[in-house]
């Protein structure tokens, strides 16, 4: 599976959009980009995933560059409850064996 | 309510004393998995199971055992715990274990081995 690179930490003002980048320059054509988040020692929570096209759901938007070497998770109006560690994962479609989350980006939403 | 439950939530034990952490899901999911989380190392997969009686090693299986005798339960067994197994443990499940499935995580079990 392709490796990902994320900033260690980021801050965002409450009410503003939070843009979390992820680099995955070695991604293969059949690998999906997944985003999860973990709020202080709770279980990770699924946010969104995509293959090529940009995706949007009730939680966030996922923007994938045309060459698929990077992506951005956008939380449109960050709240204090969005303070969490955000994980970007790229995976080949198939059984979730050796699923590795990495260390993610710690997002702090500031009042 | 659809959920993954783990017990106990907190456990302090001593080296060598066998323990079991239970995991149960009520969503009729085929796939279940165990992870451990350590500072600076992220979440690492210990074992996973694609279905009843089918289990396989993840990233860090040493020192752990699992069993999947029923679809809903996936206990994690530490036969002889050691201090390096002090960690936060998560159980997870998903429908078929495919990348396009959403994984549902339990609340976590914080284990301390003295």
C-alpha cells in the first residue's frame, strides 16, 4: 500500500474551513483515499473516501488532485468538536489486512 | 443501536497473568479486527477475521491470540502479558472487510501490564 505524508499538527479558527492536506505520491490506480478521525482516545470514526472524483458528504469534502498524488480533506465550518487527529490512508480495494493508520494530523479548532 | 462493544474498558494486570478482552458487534458484520494504539506509532493492526473460523495476522500479532467461533464475537487473548503490551486497544468491524466498507470501532480498552 502507498504511504501517506501529513502535517503533524494544524490549527483552525472556529467557523472557518479546515483544509487538511495529504500527500500520496506513490498511489496506485486502484487505491482508494480514506479519511478517518479520532477524538481523544475514542475509536476512529470514518469520514469520507474516494478514488478519483471529488466527494462530499454531510461531514466533509474530499478533493483529489488530477494526478491523484495528493488530496485535501475540507471541513467547511469547523467547530470545537472537530478537534481530533485526522488520518489519511490509501489502500488497495480488497480485504482490510494490515490496515495501518499512521500518526495523522492533530487538528485544533480555536475559539 | 448498531455498535461495537469491548470489555473491560480499563484493565491493570501483572506480567504473565492471562487475560481476555472481549469484543462484540450487533451489525452482523463478516469482518472484525483488533488494533493497538501507542504514542508516536499510530494505530497498528494485530489480527483480523474475514468470517467465522477465519483469522489472520495483522501488522503486530506477536504475543496475541484471537478466535472467531461466532460471527458477533472476536476476543483478544494475551496468554502471558508483558509490559510492552501496555497500550490502548480497539476492536473494529465492517460488513465484508473491503476497503470500501466503513469500519466501526469500539470505545477502546486501556490495558496496563505491570
